[in-house]
C-alpha cells in the first residue's frame, strides 16, 4: 500500500487561500522542508504534515490523501 497526496487539490486550495508552503508549515507547526517534501511527492514524512496541511487549507485528510494498493 502506498500513500500519497493529491497535490493538485492542495495547490488549488493554496491558490484560493493565497497561502504558500512556508505559511502552511508555520500554521501547522511543522518544518518547511516537511511540507515541501510532501508537496513535491518525495515523501509524506512526519505524520504531522497531513494535519498541518488540512488545518491551514480547511480540508479533510479524505480530501487530500490517496491510498494506492
């Protein structure tokens, strides 16, 4: 099972809210590198990254997490 993020939805929500990855990191109290890695598809990394993105963008994990089998 592989877990990845729907970056298209995330980038669209970021544009709508006028937020950068750095601002999401600050709001979610995670490192900028963790957010950048998750958005670039390198790896989700820390478990805290998904909730940080969800909180900043008013999305649920169901909206942005893709589970591939």
